[in-house]
């Protein structure tokens, strides 16, 4: 893989057109280096290194682009897994540890360490690590997205440990247009339902362990990031059956983020969870039984449709639709960004949004797109000397495409099974509600117990 990348970069750089020498080559004013810098910062490392290698070949000396550009070029090389020296590129004052030491990779490592500590005997150490990420200032989209994930992780940790005040704070730190926004809205509603709860008298770890014990034994469909945890442990089960007075005010506040979420994509697990939260809440709100019934009926219909849509998506992946869509979007240099921005607009055609939260899928997708770009560049060079390299790159593309399809299918099948479980639970809740209404109409007084 690395050999392909190095060979392709060298061949592409040798075939590039020469720009007019109205500037000093190899400096920060060099248009090629400015293009390379832009490509590096926008995560187009192959394009960035082509321009950089071209400048190095033309100039034949050390590139003096300044610390900021040098850092971006080193990051681009690191993203491709190659060294600049293998491409014949030398940067002024090159010190890889200086530029890579505060890279996105280190931030990801800190996040993973924080999550591991949350699950250890010293969870507060993990909280400290994640808080550092939460308050950091980042410019790259990837690291900003990771910051959203760190805020979400902290919020659910505090929610499950009983510190709702802190949970509300971190849920609200997740950006509204982030891929984690839906999960944050689910948790925010539960935190607002008891907004003044804090960890007083016992440690967060004690409350977290207690909540995990009490949650055992439930027949539950499961969902990502424990978004269903709060409904299993809802205060209605323990303290109050009908919301009144101050509790009713809290309930009104909690419903706001859930109402925002309810009409979003029903393929999203967070939206599916809210489909069951709202009717559950309505049953504990005086005079809202009819609305609860309507929400349950709607949930059953929407979840059945979601299951059917997921079957269509599986068939599309198996027929090669996913790979075709990816490559069609990459034909135009701006097509990829446009496609990503329209994911929610075209529901079935944009099912990539259901897969991007898998790190393994994202990494494989990035490798495939990089190989596609390498193949395209080698193909434009022509000449018999490229045929062997083209064949090897093409074989690697086929292998990665097959691997990407398998990852996508595994993910979509998991989503379908989860959706079917939600659908079964919605039908059961609807049937139970019908039975409750039948008993009320027949004169049997409902005990008001667990629902």
C-alpha cells in the first residue's frame, strides 16, 4: 500500500506542469505550496503531497514554507503512512515530534484513555481527561467532532451517576449539527426531567454501580451509547406516577428536546428511542392518555417502515450501490462534500450517515477513496511502465471495496435487528395500553403501578 502511494506520488509529481516563476519557489509564497497547504488542511493528503513533491523536484532544495505549513505537510504524510524523505522532500527545520506531538492522533488517544478510565476503579481520572478535551480549542473538523463525542460521553456518565446538573451542561455543549446531536437531545431530556439532582452524599462511582445493578433483568432491545438507560430507570418507576406541580414543569422542559427529535430520521436509534419515550411520558402526564395512544400508533407504523427501508439498504449494498455512489461522488472534486451535506435530504440514498459512526468503516472508506485517487492519477499518466502498478492498485481497490461492503452490511443488519426489537416493544406497549383502556371502560380501576 505504501509502495503504491510513494510510486504514484513520484510519477505524478514528475508529470506536473510548470508554473510561471513570478515568485520564489519553495517558500510560503509559492502557489504550489499554498495549494498543498490547503489540500493538507482539508484532508486531501495525496493531492497535497503531489504539489509538495513537484516543488521539491523543480527546486531541488529544502522547502522553506514556515512552521505552520510544515506542520500541515507532515500531518498529510502521516495520514498516508509515508515519510517525506521517501518522496525526496526536505523541510526547513524539520522536526516531526514538534509538529506531530499535538496531532489529532494524540487527541484521539487521550479520548480513548479517558473512556477506559471511566470504566476503571478511578473514573474521576477519566472525567479529568475528557474535560480537557471538552474545553480545548480546535480548528480541524475531526477534532471538533471528537470534542462533541467527549462532551456526549461525559454527559451520559454524569446522567447515569445521578449528577443531572453536570449532565445538562455537557449535553448542551454538543453542537446541534453534530452527528452526536440526536443522542445528546435524548439524554438532555432525561437530565432536564430532574434538573436539580447532583451527586451529594455518595460518590459518582457508587451511584453508577447502583444504577447498573438496578437496570439488570429488563428485557430490552438495547441501543447505542446507553440512550435507552434513562427510560429503564425513569423516575416514574420509583417515585411518582403522575407529574404534578414542580414535576410537571420539569416534564414540560424535558419534552422540548424530545419534540425536536421526534420527526427526524426514523432510521436513527436515538429517534427510535424518542418514539417510545414520548408516549411513555404522556401516560404520566394528567390528561394526555389520548396523545400517548397516538404516539404509540405512530411509532409502530414508522418502525415497521424503517425495518423495510433497512432491508432495501441491505439489498442496495449487496448489489454494489454503496461503492457506486462513493465513486460517483468522487468524480467531481466537490462532489464528496456535496453528497455528505445532502445525507439527510435523500434518506435512502444517503444511508452513509448510518455507517460513519463506525471508526473501522470510516478508516476503510478513507483508504478506498485514497486508492481510487491513486488509480485515477496513474491512469492519466499513461505509458506501459504504469501497467503493473495500475493492476496492483486495482486489485487492492477491489479488496477494500469488498471489505467496506462487508462492514456496511454488518452495521445495517445490526440496525435492522435493533429496529425490529424497538418495533416489537412499541407493539407490546400499544397492546398493553389498549388493555388498560379496556379495563378502565369495563369499570376496573387501574392500580397506577409500573408502566
